[in-house]
């Protein structure tokens, strides 16, 4: 496993990290024993960063991690969680909740400190609150030794730019924006590097869009986006390759991104991902797949408050890109 520095922090993260969202049954019902085993498999395969949130399973992910982590030496892993989003429409980024949320997460997981704490999905609230209240409160918690590094996570690129310009954070976590289909995260690399901010990438499969598995009901990909992604998957299948393998290898290959976070409650899947990450990327197949995906390259959807999103480019305002499949918003 390759390890990379996270900005100017003293953390060196594995190129592939373990995302514990699946422990919260965010995609399917899980076998708890298997889910717990995933953590040990991830560590044994060299993944040294675990990412979670109180939102995942409405506390379930952190609680299950608390069944495993106390029995593992603390120097074997780095741990990150989030705060601010606690249910689908429940957001609280107040200073008071910051203190409570960190303490509850520490208790749930049975640890004394967090390596990374992130404001979670801040695009759903007024951005000024994050830089004027939430992050300053987190800085005070850091002074108590409960957290080491601060950052933000979410979907729109616009909200990252706002925070980077207004507060000295240590790290960002972006999802669905560095994949075979969307590489918009690269636009943030120069600004982050100039300020020593570490970049973490998540969701190399774009919530199953870049796999052969059925998409979750809440996925916002339009029918046309699904059609093009399906063509790319079929092309890989004809080459006897799972598009998910190519997607993961592409996501972990970029040296400007400290780590790529992927999550599963299936230990065999976690081990398979580690195998894929160790295999060389096929440049010829990659070029062919990127060509197929070109009509939907950098397509994105709107998330959170409209003012926290960039406008969709004109090419994605046509009817084929506006017809969204069922989602939960």
C-alpha cells in the first residue's frame, strides 16, 4: 500500500482508505459480524485511515466502530468523523452542538481523540455560519486535545472555494468529483496546495454509477447519464474487466490526492479493492472508457442550497440532463 502526506499535516494516509458509511446500512441491510470484520481486513491490507460520520446510520456506523476500535492499538490507524448533519434534513452547526457532537462521537467509538473532524454537507446551510461559528468552535475543541485537524466535506465545488478563502482549514473531503466521469476536484488542487490543505477523495464508483450494480433509489443521475455509464461498463465487460476495477485504479492513481475513500460492509469486497489498487492501470482501456464517457464528462447535480452551488453549464441544461430519476433530494 502506498502512503501519501495529507497537506502540511503530519499524517501520511494510505492511498486507499476505509469508508465506514456502509456500516450504517446506507446502501443495504448488513450482516453485523461481517461489517465488523471489514475494519480489521482494511487495516490488515494496509488501509490506515477510517472515515465515518454520526449521519451514517444515524449513529450506527460510529457505534459499530466502537465495538472494534478499542481492541486495536490506536497507533495502527487514523480516525476521522464529521459533525453538523445528523439525519436527512437535520442540520446543526451551532457551536454548542460542535462540542456535544465531538464528545458523543468519541464515546461511541471508544477513543480519546480524533485525527480529523469535518463539517458534514455544509452546502445545506448558510455558509457564513461555518466560518464564523462552527470552525472557530472546533478550533477551541482542538485546543483541548480532542481533535487534531479540521476540515469540511460535501458535494458542491463552490462551498469548498468559499471556506478555503475564509478560514484556515487543514483538509477537505470531496466525493463524486474525482472519478472516471467527473474530475472537477482537480480545479481545487492549486488553491489547496498553496495553503497546505490536504485533499481527500471519496466515492470512486460515484455511488455505483461506475459499477454494474443497480443504482440506489436516491441516485440523481439522469436516464441519459445512466445510459452512457452503462455503455462504458459494457465496453469494460467485453474486455473481461469490471468497470469498478478501472474506476478504483483511476481514483487512487492521482498523487495530488492524499487518499481515496471507499466503503463496504463486505470483507471480501474490501480485500478485493486492495488487490485492485495494487494492480497497474490499463492506459489503453482507460482512454477508451474516457472517450465513451466524454458526453457526460464533469456532469454534476445540484445539492443543498442553490446559492451554495455553481450553475450548471449550458450543455447540461438540455432536456436529457434535466430528467432526473427518483431521488431523495
